[in-house]
């Protein structure tokens, strides 16, 4: 695979990205301090990034142009936080990669981070280290569901929520979100009716919502928790997208009143905030000893007992020393989102951008084009060489939406927008 920093876009963009120059391209941005330069990108050939890999792209998008720009998978192209890179180099140069354990440094880093960033006081025994949020969802379904049980999801939603259930033989109950005024709302009446009718064992709730970018209010989260509590349904909350806040205030489910904490599992990691997904490390926070014991027993059954050495070091470095970098990249992504919103509003026919409060993954209603999400995605890959996310993959109720990815230097996202503008599909 060629270096995508040199292999995509026009010559000016390729050259500027390759040399790390400050890029303005078609839109004027706010230059970051020299300490963190987000106008350069890492060489994604060195980490064999799925997002960029030519063979994978050709398998999934056989109609894509050769000079494609990938805006599909939720992966950022920036070099990681300096503190994280330094910590990984130190572990690598030490030369010992044997069996480790979740030690005090890990627990203290998590507890401090959750207190500082999210205003929750997490107790050490609540925390369980695991091998990524998606595998953890599989283990949770296995731990708390029996054959023919069902889980309930607010759709559209992150597709592994659904395929984890399918992979384990559990049924999915879709609770469609209400789309109104460019945002999503929960249909609480339908949710309660479905709880009483289908008796799901787990409600897997995405907060902030992926792909909609919606930050739920604490009142909304509490209402979900109350419905789950009354109907003996375990509430599992995925908070992975809570670190990049574009607007508003994030509320962790751990801020709920104590009566709901015995029926709660919170899943999170620094993987989206700091782009550490390839290190396959995450953790859960479970206040209830009863629920925690059931979950940990399932992990033991699958021999999930010791951490990834590099992943554990990365979490500690990110949480203890990476906060300034996270704030800076969030500012950069916020400006990219603002410019993208302005561009779509003024230049993309039939596109309606949702109000994105969290993440770097804009969710776009393309129903005004007269095309389906699949048709538009194929068209953009073939004609514009831009690969975007097909909303039909988000379990249910996403066939009129596409997802973009702004986790790249602004010159690259700007070029992608220009290409799509030049090859619009309107029926």
C-alpha cells in the first residue's frame, strides 16, 4: 500500500500533507500552536490501517477510484498524543513484553480521569480491564442472555451492537429514534411498550449516540434507566464517544441516582478520544458487585485475564498526560465540523447535516437527494473517489443517511467535500 499522505488528492494537497506544512486549502482555519500540528497526518501504511488499505478498499468498495479518500471507518489519521507515543517507545525499548496485570497505575489513571473530565467518582473495584469495547459487548451478551433472549437498541446505532447479538444467536428489538429538527429523540412510549412486550435482557444504549452525535441529557438517561429498572432489563451504556465534545455538556450514566447503579454497566475507553483502537484495550465500570461478578466470570471463561502491555501503558499515558492534546484536537475537529456544516448547507443539494454534539463523525440525512444511502455511497466512491459510511449498516433506520469522518487534516476533508460537490447525485 502506498503512503496515503502522498497518494491521494491533488498535487498541492499531497505535497503539503507530506511535508507537514500548514494547510488552508479551500477554507481558512485556526492554526494550532507548534506544539500540536494537526495539519499533518501519520503514514498509515506503517500501521496497515484498514481505513486506507488498498486491498481492503477494493474488496469492500470495488467500484472506488484509484485516488480514493476514505471517510468511512471511525479512525483518525493524526499522529497520536506525544505522551502516548513516548510511553509506547519506552515500553518497546525496554524489551520485555511478558505477562502483566492491571496495576495501581491503571486504576488510578482511570479514577482520576473520570473525576476530572466527567465529574464521577469511580471506585477501584468497579473497574474491569478488557480487550476492546466490541469484544466486551459480545461477552456481556453471553453473560446475561440465554438462548432466544433479545436485546433492545435505539436505531440507527453502531453496527457491532447488532452483529454481536446475531453472532451469539440473540434477537434484536429496534427502538427507532425520532428524527426531528436535525437531531434524534428517544421514543420513550415505544421503549416502555417494547420492554413490556418482549422482555429484553439488555438495553445497549449509546451515549453520546453513534452515529447521530447526540449528547443525551441526564433527564433522558434517567428516564431510560427508570424504564429498564422497572422492567428488569440490564442497562449497558457505551460512553466511548464522550471525549470529543463539539457543543453542550456530556453526562455520564454514573451520575444517575444510586437506585439505578445496581442495574448499570458503563463501557468506555480512550480509543476514540486518543485513536488507540488498534491496541485493543478498554474497560467497564460496574457499581454492582452482583452484576460485576457475573461479567467477570464470563471473562474468565474466555481467558480474558491479563492486559495488553502496550494498551495499558497507552491508557495511563493518555489519561495522565494527554489532556492538553485532547483539548487541542477537539478544538481542531470542532473547526473542521463547523466548516463542513457551512459547506454542506450552502453547496450540497439535498443534504441535511445533523447537529453533531459529540465525535468527529457527521451524520447526514440525504433523503432530499432522492437516492438511498447505498446508491449515494456507491456513486461517490465511483465518481468522486470519496468513500463514506452507508447508513444501512447501522442496524436499522439508517437507509437515508450517510456518515462522514473528519478525523484527518482539514485539507483532506476539504478536498473530499469539493470532490463530492463536483459529483452530486440528485434525482
